[in-house]
C-alpha cells in the first residue's frame, strides 16, 4: 500500500533532509559521471549545505509519512533543481513537484518553463520529454569540470 504523497513549502526543520537528498542524488547520478577531482571538490566544498543555506527556504517538498522524499526549486521561469531521493524514484513525487513548479511559473505570467540537465542523464531527459520539454541549446557543463555537456530544455506552458 502506497502512503499518500503531500506537497508543501519547505520548513526550517527540513534542512537535514534536503542535504541528504542532494548527497543521495550526487552518489546515484553524478558521482559515476564526474572525475575524481570533481568528487574531491564536491566532498571538500560541501555544496549541498551551501545550496540549502542559500535557497532551501524557497523549496517546495514532497513528503510521505511525514518524511521529505523530494524537493523542487525554481525562480521566475527557471527550475533550478528537482531532486527525489533514489529510494523514492518513480513514485510520482517528481511529477507532483514539477506540476506545482510549472503551475506557479505560469501563474507568475511566464509562457515557458526552462531547466537544465546533462546529456548523460537519459532518465531525466525522458522524464522531461514526456512532460513536453524540448532541447533549446547545449553547452559545456562548467560546474563539474568533467567534460560533461549541459542541455537547456524548455516547455511551452499550457501544453502537455
């Protein structure tokens, strides 16, 4: 039996869960793709904690049984992050969080929603393509210094 999914704004008490989700995403998605030097820089810089400190109060979260299992972060028409803990992948949390982000972006008056993913991340590409996102550009991913390529995706809102 699946426990109901709830979406809500972030709370200060969610901070540790956010950092754990971001670490999980790094381990399950990014670590296999980046260089050893990028892994070391990630570990030494504690990027998740810095990101959560800067933007965590703006997140919306998905919860099940009171536990935070995913987060979404957007500003204006750009979705900065969608992360679902790997133990809850394909559980509907990502869909629910993107539904919210896209609805809020449209309500703010934007005709499109934009986001980035990388070429190696075929799972996220398939997820976004199914939601109507199309590739608008590609460029070097400078964040990881690992010769990755970033895709800029865009969706016209109000269309499936």
